[in-house]
C-alpha cells in the first residue's frame, strides 16, 4: 500500500516541484492541497483531513511569502506562517505522521560575515522572518518527528525573480539591481530532490537547503541574461539607492548565505552549484 503524503501549497513553486519530483514514485500517493482544499489556519479542518487521510508525512510548502506585504498584512501573516505549521504539526503527531516544514534564511538578521549554519541563533528583522521563525518553533514544539528545511532565493514553476527579470528584459534596455545583498539562488527542483531524499529517513531536525556557492542579485541577473541570450544592461546599485526609490520595501538581509552543514554531516545528499541549477532551469523554460 502506498504511503500517503499531504502536500500543502501544492500550486506554489515548491509544491509543483515536489509533485514533479515524486511523479511516478511507487512508494507514495500524493494528496495535494492548496487554499481551496485545506485552510491550514483552521485547526479543525486540518485535524479532519489528517484523520481521514492518515498520512505517512505532511509536507508544508504553504506560506505567506510576499516579504513587503508581510509588513502591513497583519494577523493573516501570523495565521499562515506560524499557526499553519502549528496546526499541521499537531495533526502530524496525532496521526503518527512525519512533519516536513519549509522555512527561510530570513530567520537570521543578515549581518553575518560567514555562511549561517543550523547551529547559529536566529534573529529575524522583518515581519516575514519573525513569523516564519514562530512557525519553526511551533513545529519543534508540537511535531514529534520533523524536518525543518531553511532555503533562500527560491525559483521554480511560478512567479519568481528569474521570470521577473526576463520579463523586464523584453521591454527595458537596462535594469537596476542590488549588488550588496549576498545569497544563493536555489532551484525549487533542487530543494524537492533534497526533500525526497530526507523523507524516508529518521534524519530529523533543522537543515539548511540551498544550492552551493553564492552571489548577489545583480551578478545573478547578469548570469540569467547571459544564459537567456538577453542584451539588457544590468546597473549594479546599492540597497540604499534601491530603498530611496522604493521606500515601502521591507528590511532585507545583506548577507543570506546558508551553509548546508547538516546535509553534509548526516548523509551523502548534496545540492547542485547555483550556476548549474540556473542553467538547467533556463534551458527547461
């Protein structure tokens, strides 16, 4: 009998990637849910579905990810990013399921000078980061067997930075992109591969899951345009210059590089280099 997986946020970039990764897998039956099928902020609805499905695992790919929007959206951000993971974790424990929750580099303050490991202390500076950290804490509190994977600069099948830049290149001769925010662009396909690797194991805990290497947004844009054969010029600007032109933007970390230390310490799985991952992505568009 196949093991049932409840996937939340199935229509998002990561939800689609995990569906593609597990398509045809003989071990699992996917129970896909998004807002229309399951309101993760409603504990009764979550419990009802979990009792009915009796899942092997719950994969939470749902989140309020609009970083600027989080600053002004109020309670709904806490409901989705904090209470949602809490509810799913309670349901996982009651039904004997594993809990897999996706988190973010935004749980750190972004003032680092070396890649953040899973052993560094979180210190979020934005509403998005604060609520996502609250979600992590709820998972640790209520789930018995859990994986928390922090990722960053995610792109996949859906709206993302890569597609935004390529769309802008069609109508602009030049674009201005921040050069002093460091991180690692991460393919949703690569993250899904890591999730599939962890899922059948008892390798529980907090993991950092990003592609290898690092860059800044402006250099990343240069690489996107190079691979896509675009001639659009990229103006490398500072965060200060960007904020001056976009005063409503949320506080974004200057340093977002994560070290996949737990993957390195506990097994053979490795992420692709970000250059290789973005090349694969653009070739497949």
